[in-house]
C-alpha cells in the first residue's frame, strides 16, 4: 500500500471532525458549546500526529493504557495512546470497526479477543496507525492486550519497552511501578538522545495538575441535583484527557467546563429538566450509539453521571517535590486511570464501586459487559450479588462496545427500556 500512513484518518479529520466542530460551534448540534472544545482537541491531536509523522520532527511513541502522557511530553516525544484510537476512528462510522475486526479475524486472530486489540491489529495491517518509533506497553490491564501487543510487535519494526504493572493499588505497588517508569526514562533517553530533565517533568506535571484539579471539581459538581451537564460531556472530557492531558489547551477546556458547571449548579440548572434517575454507567460507553445519553435523558429523564472509565479521572495531584514523588504520582495516575483500573481484585473493584455509587448519589447502575473482557465478567457475577443484597437496581447486558454487529443499538435500547420502564418505574 503506497502513500502516507493513516490515509483514512486524515480524511476523517478534515471531512468529518472539522464540519462537526463547525456545527457544534454554531450550536447546530446538541450541547455544541460544551462539546466543541473536546472535538477541537481531538483535531489538534491528530493533525499534530500527522505533522510529526510526515516531518519526523520528533519521535512518536505508541503507548498503552496504564500510562499517561506526561513522561513522554517531558522527554520531547509525541505520545499516541493506541487504545483511544479505535473509538475515535469508528466515531459515527461503525463500518470502519467491522472492516478492521474482519481483517484481524481473517489474519487468524481468535474472535474471542477483545475488540480493541482486533481493531488495532486490523488498523495496523491497513496502515491506519502512526508509524511509531517505539512502543511502550505494560503488563496491565488484561490478558487480551498482552496477546495483542505480542502480535503488534511482530508487525512493527520498532523497539518495544514493557513495564511490569502490579495487580494492587497500595502505596508499595505505586512505588514498584514508579521504579518501572524510572527504567522507562532510560529507554526514552536511549531512543531519543534527549536527557531527562526533572524541571521539564515538573512543568508538565504542574500543567496536568491544574487540569486534574479542574476535573476533580467537575466531578464534585456532577454530584449536584440536578446534575449540571449531560452524560455526553463526561465522555468528551474523558476522550480529550486521554489524548491531551499535560497540555495547556486541555487545561483550558477542563476549566471552561468546570466554570460552566459551577454556574449551572448555582442557577439550579440541570442537564435534564426534571431529573428522575441518576445512572452510574459502570464500564464502557457504547461508541456506535452517539445518541445514547440524549435518548436516556429524553425518554426516561435519566442522566448518566459518569461511566467507569471517566470516573477514573478523579485523581489526586502529583506531588512535584522531587523526581521520586513525581514518578510515584505518575505511577498512581497510570495504574488507576482508564482500564488500568480493572487490573485489581474483584473485591477491590466492588469496594470502589460502592464508593462511586454513594459519591455520585446514583439510584441505579447500568453495566454493559464487553464480550471480549473476560475478567470483567467474573467481577459482574460478584457485583450482582452485592447489588442484590443492598437493593441497588442493576441492568446488565452483554455487548461489544465498538462492534455493533454483536448487539445492535435497537437490542441495547430494548434492554434499557425494559429496565427503566419496569424496574425503575416501580421505585
Ligand atoms: S475492554 Fe477489557 S479486554 Fe479489552 S482492553 Fe479493556 S480491559 Fe482489556
């Protein structure tokens, strides 16, 4: 295949995301004012990726969940989080997901593998991933990604660095992972020829702390009744944070949303005029149903407070006193954010779930269990028992959160309709 890599994505950015941004800015699309900043960050991230790739002006690192971008930014590397790419590529075009999943399965990958890894493999075979100078991956969050990265490594002519991620979230576990990040710094120095500069890392961490402080306040404000922003806003914030944390542009977006939520709470304005149900959407959003949040709001006066992935954005600041404290903060942030969060025992996950349920003042749980995420299914069984004992209404269904052929939108909505019109109506 000739021509530049990521041809499809280059076209998608200019022909889909740019007009979408115009529509949001003109308020021709719902919640345009609140979502435009997230789409702008997405466009900027991809345009910068294409530019760096074409000019080879600095090194590109393809990295995985269980790490955050600060260390790469501090080392002068362009960070590209592989796991955020599939959902962006398939946004509004689910057939793109079907194509890459089919390409992966035709190349011999078992159908049971997580859709993220099948999608990434298909995209890699179609040259729809950046031509990375190196890959950085960890032993978390799951078996599927462990197999996935072994496959990717065989196809990419680039060195791979692996971090050993502990299956715990104690201070000792964070210190262990911090030592792994210290080894990563040595690898990045070798690959880039750049020397590690503690002051530069401090600058980036301070920038990301400003953003995470605003994000924490946003979540605090989402506890208000009525919840000030629709579910779509927390999705947008999560996606933007994955790609842009540590940049001033992301901080500005987070602070804008924080100020807007503050004003809405002060005015008693909610995402849903007559908020009836407060939903804890535990685990992944349905990437091919862009209208899901709006549908729940309109049909059942129900607001999605957060999903599990976005809820992991509530992070304490990184202590910038010394290199050790910064690496510990980065370790905690990497391990406990995104899907890295599900690497711990079911008991720990249940404890966190109960804290989240109470913190947000939710009155029900929707748990779409991804078919490829086997360890999560083990957890769901135990969580169901806990919810039954405590009288927490829970709607569980199996789904492939990116491949709409496994369970189409109509079937998902049917399950939700039954839950809200039967279980929740009786409360
Ligand atoms: S959805 Fe589950 S199986 Fe897939 S990458 Fe995330 S943790 Fe792994």
